[in-house]
């Protein structure tokens, strides 16, 4: 323990052995200094005092110029100066437990005011608190106003109690690190989507109390996919990290820059008093992102688009505010502007869409999204061979058409969470044998995510489903970059899942390009089957196009599924051209699985 020295005393010199700078860094990294009392540490000092029968027990942390007590019993002060008169500083210089049976008889400490003053410390025993790296943070120490003895067993016991303190410190750091990871993006270190929402809600509440404004900016990098595809994901990650640093340099301390995912960032500007306040920040962003980025040895110039919405003028709801910023950003992108403010008269999303987008954010947690399954049968004998998983949104006011909410989910990025939800549920239903082989749609936005194959692997491991029961349906728009698409598809195929090319004939791919990709199934879009069986040129043309697709697919040993089959005549014609499988209302509409008993 440490107090100011007696004026008449000549202090001995206690220069700590080793890396004092490293020791202090290790101490500060614990986050313990000046932290609030914590029950687990208070409990330890009470237990130590009772076990050894001493009036005072302390968890003492030795800082640069002071000694601070994380937990204490029998002591009224929370900290004292260090000043070379800290017995604990002497204790952490030792290799083991420091025991002083009678301080008045020990020349090292007998002149300390702790000993000569009102505290009258006579007995001291202190075990260093040592990190795995060997840094001594402080001590777990015992004090008494009477001289005492301390046996070898007592020394061992105090060391065990000190180890218990360090276990609690390690646990505390682990919990704090998990909390940090839960609220921060691991790539950029910026707050993540969850942290952003918490901050925005708090900022809006505070602005309401102060009659101020909050500006929300949603910013997207234009052409980022090309960087990933041409220079690789490592280069893309490096670019995102540099963008994050530059954006942080554009805002004030109380503002927030967060990463929403991929190349999308949000900026929350607090305490906005006028439009000029926001414009100042926008000019900083323009200047910061105008400078070239040096990535993978190349100079890159990035264009960006941003949308802004303002609380409370545009909305008082956080989700609506985000949706409005997204609408404004899309308008800016289409017009070729750097940024645009939300404007009801110019943005395409009407209030109904904004409300629906906000509700969609909570649809999964509220249990409103359901997975329906539509049968897939063999063309030869209409035998059931599998199902396609399709998401449906059942709101309290009734079902919402997928044609309404899927585009909203795609535009706002919510399709990522929805896609993960459907994949996990379909895999669980297949694993529990509630359903056989199941196909799951994968949006282009999901497929383009870095590490998508690893996400699928995690679902396979979590659910335990046989990978062969899972078919991933990839859209043609996902294959624009054939090299990257091929790499991702090969990673997925190595997991054991099957791959299908969805809505073939409506996008940009070709059978020639597909021949180099590990795709086992080709789904013929309903736009071709729609005219099948009709009299006249349209019906004839539809039949011949499908015949050509099936013939070429068969030559490449790729199975075919015709979607949108609604009549027995269509089914018969598809069987005639040797299509492998059929799907459509003729064989069953999408429906939920029966409830478990």
C-alpha cells in the first residue's frame, strides 16, 4: 500500500525490473483502471480477508503515478499516490509473494507513512497479479495493524487467490472483446449495422430533447465489384479499410461512421442545426474520396453515391429514415450525382413502400416470414423428387406478394438476411426429413458477398443436413464475371451441394459459358413455357426453343427443370422433348409444411 512519504524520510529507490512501458500497456488494456465496482472482485477480497483472518484485503493496481484499488475491504480510500512509497510497487518487483511480518522492523518500508502514520501498517503480504506475458499489474495484498506470521501454505493460498483474480480479469476481457466484436465490423473496425441502429436511435432521442436535427447519410462505392473481381478480395478489403479511415476523418468526434455491409457505409451526424452543417461534412467527404487510393500497387479513383435523410423533417422512425436515405442514394446513382437529399416528390418510393421496408426489417424476428415449398416432379411419370423453397411474408394485415417485397429487400440489402433465413430453414427441414431434396434461390447480392461459400458451409455444419439434399439456384446475373463466379461455384460444389442455373434464357449467360461452370441443373424460365401448347407461331416457337435448350443441356449432361407448368398439354409436350423435371401449379402450389404434432 502507498501513501505520501514522511518529510524526514529518505526514500529508497524502487526501479521496477523489466519493461515498465509494456507493463503499463498491459494494465491499460484490461480496462480496469477507474472502472465501476464489480461483484466478482469484491467477493474475492472479502473471501481473502476472511480466509486469512486479516482486517484489510485489496486488489491493488499500480499505475504510473498512483495506486488504485479495484476492490477493497477494511480500507476507506480508493487510490493513493505511488511516489516510490508503495509497498505494492516493491511487491511487484519480487519474483513471488512479498511477506513483511513487521513493517517497523523492515528497513525497506519502516519509514513509509503507511507504517508511521495513522494507518499503522505492521503486517503486509502481497502476491503479484501476473499476466500470461509476465507483466505484473499490481497485487492482491493483505494488511494488518498487528505484526503477524505467514506460513508456506499461506503463501501458496494467496498465490491461488491471485490466480483467481487474474482468471476474472481474463474472463472480463473476453466478455468485453465479445461485446466489441458484436458491435463492430471485423474488417474496418467501424461500428456495424447493430451498433449503427443503437447509435441512431439514441441520437434521435437526444436531438428531440434539444430541438435539433440528425442527418443520416448512406454512402455506396460505385464500381467496387469491379475492384474485387479484377484485383481480388484482398485488394477490395484494403480499399474498404482505407475508405473507412478517410470517412472517419471527415466527421466530428460525436458523429458515427458505420459499415452496413459490402461497400455500403452510413454516417450519422448529430446535433445538426442547419443544412450548412451537413454540407461542410459532404465537402470533406468529396475531398477525401477524390484523392487516389493506392491498392495492390495501383492507383485507383473511386466514385461514390450518397443519399441523405433528416430527422425529424423526413421521418421520426429510424428504419424509415434509413429507407429514405437509400431511396435518395439510388436517385443520386441513377442521375450521376455524388449525393442527393431525400425528396418525396422525386424519390420513387412512396410512403407505403417506406412503411413496408421498415416492417420488413423486423419480419424475421416477429416470425412473419415463412418458407413455403412447391413440388418438383419427373417429366416422365410425375413422381415427386423434390421441392423448391420460396419465402412468403405473412403480415398481421395479410400476405404480401413476393413481387412487392422481394424488390424492396434487394434494394435495401435485406435480401441477405432473408436469404440466410430461407437457406437455414430449408436445410433444417431437409435434415429432419420433413422434406426431401430442396432447392433454395440465391440472389445475386448474396452470391457476390465475400465468403458466401463459407456461409453455406456454416449452415451445413449447423443443421447437419446431407449436402446432396441441397440445391442452390444461382441467377444468371450472378455470372457476369465468369472467372469469379466459377471460383465461387467450385467452392460451393466442393461442399457437396448441387447447383442449378435459375431462370435460364432471361439474363446474360449462354450454354457455352455454362459448359465451363460446375452446374448440374438448368431451370427453364416460365416465360418460355407460358406459350407452350398454344396454337399459332408463339406456341410453335416456344416448343422449338425449349427443345433446343433441352438437347444442348443433355449434350453437356445437365438436367433440366421447366418452370410454370400449368396444363396437362404443357406437361405432355415437355415430356416429349425429354425435359427432365417439371414444376408449376399443375403439380402443386407453394405451401407451408404441415405443423408438427
